[in-house]
C-alpha cells in the first residue's frame, strides 16, 4: 500500500513539473502574462494586502518584465528577485512609496523599454524587407534571351 502511495505521489510530482515547464514557456518572465490578443501585462500584489498594483499593458514581454522589476524593487528593496537584476536603476531614494508612485515609476520604465523594443523590431524588419527587395531586383528577366558573354558556364 505504501508503494502505491509513493508511485501516485511521484506521478503527481512529474505532472506538476510538466505543468510548470508549460507555464514557463507561456510566461517567459516573472510577474507578467500574455492576453488573448497578444499584449503583455504586468501587475504585482501589494505586500500584506489582497490588492494588486496594475503596472500596464505592453507589446513586448521584456517591457512588461522591466515594469514588474521596477515595482518589485521599490516594494521589496535590493533583495527582491528580479527578471533583469543587472538592469535595475539603483536609486538612493528607497523610502516607502505609495502604490500610485510605484505604478508611475514602473509604467515609465515599461513604456521606455517598449518604445525601444518596438523601434528595434521595426528597424530590423525594414532591413530584412529592403534585403528581400534587393534580392528581387537581382533576379534575371526570364523574357530575355541569355547573353553569351555573361553565361554561367565559366
């Protein structure tokens, strides 16, 4: 009987780790989630309260994660577990802040990162489109007869 309990608890543990892996694939960073229509949102629970602080809606998961990092840093201090610990701006002014001021700081950071990420994505997309246009212009005209001087048989 103990053997059966052991097997069932092991299989439950395996199912939980599989579920956690699936969750991690959906949520690449802590404190964010993806809406059905593709936007990424960030929110955080206030310490010792049931209420949450809404940190905004962003086009990239990195922007939402940076907003979360900012908020968790101001709520919990330098010991907070962050998504990007190397990118947090160390402010000398770590006093108790209201939920509204934490939300304001977090949304400012998130909006800045979102604008940068979107600009980087659109510029790389434009470059790839211009490269494909250049490749299209290099294609030979199939209606012309081949020129014997520029044959590929060399």
